[in-house]
């Protein structure tokens, strides 16, 4: 269907004799097959796809999938973008238009700093382009939003140069954000991309959390490490150790949902992070936060709180189809521009319950869909 992530090829892996590439030294990094079947298929069925297909084939097959996704994304963002796009239905470019646009951006939970930044940037672009048509100004706004969100666009890399052991991903989030479901969807695509995945059921507090993750593990035909009533940090440690012993490519730790206003639970997250680091040097390699797009500016507050506690490396923004507050991505981008460690990338966005409704984030695609 699409490339969900970029998987780095091991430096010493020998090239199969049937590979069409002229040399393994110049071969591009292995990526997931451009099209994924809806049914689960054994990992071996896709193992030769990256090597056997020429580099140009994924690019040729990708547009239809992204085109279908763009249509769904536009529909999903209609609640957020409808009021913004409506500003440009008039015939004049004046202060009234900018004031109306400011109100629309604030209503979309873009936040004051990002709204002011976008308005100033838009005025500059209009002046430079000498635009006189509101429709042209709308296109310039899409460019401004795309440029603001561009630093958030980054692929999730599986594997690394000289890395021994699996890529360890720790996932956090508040209750109801869609954390476990997002883990299940990500696991499905990783497994179909010929990655050996191990899940860690480190959410030992929520009722049926273990069972929910076990269902996803069974659907995706991957292994799971779980303990009834066990210590979350111990479960995570055991999972990383097992992942190393079993030659897994990825270990994903599902932690218990919690509010950032609960200090004792946030301290437990810090403990899980420290314990994972003891199980494998350099781990966790990714610390992801799943946030509910419906929460608007509260999502930004969650990002800040979790980042302070466990140093986030990426975000998954879900449920954007059910909210008029999708402008929070602009707020996150503006905050990230001033963050000491740089912006926290948005790896995936979700607009529905289906497997294909969780996709990689593309800044320009998002901006176009928002104002479509």
C-alpha cells in the first residue's frame, strides 16, 4: 500500500544472486512493499519483494495509494479545514479577510503563536506574489502551512548502522487516545514488511489491556511477552531481552495510559525507560506518544508534559476525522521550532478505524487536504 517506514539494510548482509541492482553498495535502503494485501500474509511471502523489484517500481505504484489516502484525508479534515477555506469565498483581500482568517485558525486550535506566525508569513507571501485573488491567497496559505509543518515530517527508521539487537519502540499516551490500536496497526505493516516483531504488554493496569494486545499479536502473527499483574518495567525488560535472543527486528512496548497530571504514574514511565536502557544499550531507540486529535490544545500540553518526562522522539496523532481541532499540528510545529532538541516529528496520523486509515505524515499533503 505504501512505505510505512524506512528500514536500513544491515551493512554486512550479502546480496542475493537475483538482485537487479548493480551493486549492494549503491542499492537503496530496503523499504516496505508499495502495496500491502488486506489479509495477513507470511513474512516469507514479502521477503524478496524489496530486492526483486527495481528501485523505480515502488515510486510508480505509490501514487494510487496516496491518491486514495488524500481523498480520505480531505474528507477527514473537513471539520477542521471547512471554516478556514470558507474565508476565501469572497472577492476582496483586505483586513477583514485576515481578521476572519485569524478567528478561523484559532477556532481550529492552531494556537496564538502559530496563528500569528502564519498570518505574518501569509502577508509576506501575498505581498511578494502581488496576489489579488482570494483563491490565490488560499494557495499561499497552504504553502505557508506546509512549510510550517515540514519539520514534523520524518520517516520512522527501523534498524541502524552498527546497531546490535532490535529497534526498541516505547509507546505512551493517555487513556482513550488509541495507543494500543495504533500499535496493532503499526505491527501489522511491520510484519508484512518482513520485520520480525515482538510486543511487550507493559500496560498491566488497564482491564483487558493484555488481552487487547494479545488479539493484535494473534492477528499479525507476532509474539508477545505478557505477565498477569506483573511490573511494567520488568515486562519491558523481559521483552527486550527476549527480542535480542530471538533475533527480532522490532520490540514495541505498550505502556499503561495515564494523565500527565499524575506524578506517580509519570515516574513509572521514567522507570520503564531506564529499565529498557539497561536491557539494551541505546534503547529505547524511539519513544512515541499517541495523542487524540480531538483534544486540540490539550494535545500540545500532553506533548510537553510527556516530553519533559521521557524525552519523546515521535508522535502519532489519531482521530483527526472526528474533530474540528486539527490545527493543533501547527501549534505542535511552532512549539517544536523553539524546543531545545528540535521539533518532535509526527510519524503517523490516523483518520479512522481501518488499517489503511493510519498513514505516514506528509506536511504538504496535509496542508492541501486541509484547504481542499
